[in-house]
């Protein structure tokens, strides 16, 4: 079916920046576009390459290299996956070079780049969030620790790949965390936010923003801890599912009006209109939803469960988001099915990771109804091997959460590599909620 496009709207060549499961999911979704774009990726991974997508050897931090490649290759749209290049100004540099880019400017990306900035923004706008205080030094932290109530949460102000949050059960744990932040400098030279602990169900609600409005996507739930039962340290995310029981489309729109739209309005007033994804991590507390964090990009692994359910054309949506008010007459249609994504991680993750372990069994699942997205994989002597912490994502789709989950695990169990780690309880909450 043909859409109605103005001549200037044509997007033929898209460059996706990043090399994780999220980017593989974005690539796949763009390849399903009825506009049939040529998709490139930088740096990509072994799975993206296997999809016959040209992968450019460029690091996501290499702003000059990316701008150069986008110009030279006459890329029509750059889609930026990870937060670090957004916070570092990649979208600004691309726009200056005349290249259309999906994602916020560095000024707008501060909602993720600085926890303190986000907390101050929420306070000014009256957006519900945990009570907090900012600790600028070890001395200040040690003064505040005895006054906190426990559990309490300590967060690095700066980017930390989802690992800079420590939930402290008691005062001694908080003292130990202070040393990690201020003495060991585990997350570099950073201020720390000390926050009230919030209890409840967590949801991830991502919205596409066009500088003027925030349009919510389907809600998802993410599993942040490494072990079953939400035990162990935080990771980048060990699994996800979508939709979320109890969060209807109307509810998602109401949440977006309460927590996304005020940010978009304010950023516009501040002269840095918000374009791209605004991700709100929400805790559904007994006192109502509260924002845990904003991210300036698609979630990983939420994207891997959300995009397979999108029935609208992702390319249309991303391209429209780059134009002021461009989403005004765009609708997002979602499949009624459930999607469950299980992350396969390598030995040592999240503290470390292992590379070079051969991944076996990938071919044996070709016939199963799952989507396998690569993250930290590489090709070595004709074999696919691990190349970092989160290695693969397996997404099952089904008419019920249980069916989707069973499909994901049936496939995930067939994939083997030394040191493979995966949680066994992804989507258990949805299965219990919907199927009891
Ligand atoms: P953040 O990067 O701020 O989203 O934090 C990562 C994860 O830590 C969240 O997804 C929550 O699981 C947990 N977390 C962060 N802040 C809090 C809080 N105030 N209360 C309880 N858990 C939290
Ligand atoms: N899954 C959490 C994140 O993308 O930040």
C-alpha cells in the first residue's frame, strides 16, 4: 500500500547507530517498513550483519566519523540507539551537517545524562518522584547517611549503563556504597543522588516526541536484576515483556499526559525542544505512579518486546518525530499479542563479561516462532561467538503471556554457550496476572 508523501519526505537510506539488541530490533523493524529503505548500521553486530545489513566500522562515540559517514553515504535519516552519543551531542552535530537525525539534542538528553537535572526538572514541574537530596562529596554523603530512612537508594548522577544505582538496606550498606561512589570512583567523578526507596510494580513507558507532543508507545516491563526473584545487582536489563496487565491504552495516554508531556512542554520553553524517545521508568506505588528515571532513547530490552507488536510503520514514526509537530496525525497501532524477551548474558555479567565463547544451537531454532536478536556477538572463523555482557535476546510472541513466554524459553534453552546466564522468571508476573 502506498502512503501519501511530500516529495521532500522521501527516506531511502537509514543509518542506525549502536550494536546491541535494541539496535537489532530497530533494524528489523525498519526492514519491515513498506517504504523499503536501505538500512545501514554502525557498528552493528554479527546478527545485524547476517541480516545483510551493511555494518560500518565506527564506534558510537565517534561523532566526527559518524557525521562523515552519514554525509558521504548520503544518509537520509540517522537513528541513534544508545544514550552516550546523544548526551555527547551526536544529533546536534548531524543536524549542523544537514543530516536528519532521530533523537534528542545534547541539551534535551540531559534528562538522562544527569539524574540531578532530571530530579530538579521533576520538582519544578510537580511530576511525582521519590524525595531526594544531592550529595556532592564524601563528606556531605557521610553527614546525610545517618539521617536517611532505609532502604535508601544511591544513584550516580552521570551515565552508568543502568548499573549506577545501589539500593541500600541499611546504614552500613549505604556507607559502603558511599565509598564505591566517592573513594573507588566506580562511576567516575560524579555527584550522587540519595533517594527515598519506592515500592511497587515497575513499568517502562516510552513516548515518541516531536518537540510538541509526546505519544505513548505500548507499555513494557523490564527485569533489572541479574537473578530470579529480583535478586542480585542491577543490570542493563535481563528480560522484558509487553503489554503490561492493567495498563490499558487509555491509562498509558493518561500517564503520558502526566509525566511525558510536561517535560516536552518545558523543554520547548527552554529552547531545546524534545525530539526522539522519552522513556519514563515508573514505579506504580500505593500513592500512584512515580517517575524513577527518564531515559533519552529506546529501552533495552524493552524495545525487543515492544517493536515486534508495532503494526504501524516505524520509519514513518521516526521520521515524523524529527519534525516539529510531525506526529500530529500519526497513529500507533499495536498487535493484541504478547511479546516476551529473554536476555542471554555471558559469564560474569554484570560485573564483567566473557568473550570468544562459541554460541551453538542458533540454527536449530530457525523453525521456532521466535525472533532472535543479537547484542554482544561477533563472527570468528565462521562461528558466532560472545563479545560482551548481554549476548542475545530471544522474543516469543503468543496469544497469551504464557504462550509467548514458553516459546521464548523453548528457543532460549536450545542456545548454548559456556557461562550462559538467563533468568527463568521473565514475564511470570504477567502470566500470573492474566492466567490465574
Ligand atoms: P534508574 O536507573 O534510576 O531507573 O534505576 C535503576 C533501577 O533501580 C530501577 O529500575 C529500579 O528497579 C531501581 N530503583 C531506582 N530508584 C529507585 C527507588 N527510588 N526506589 C526503588 N527502586 C529504585
Ligand atoms: N532497560 C532499561 C533501560 O533501557 O534503561
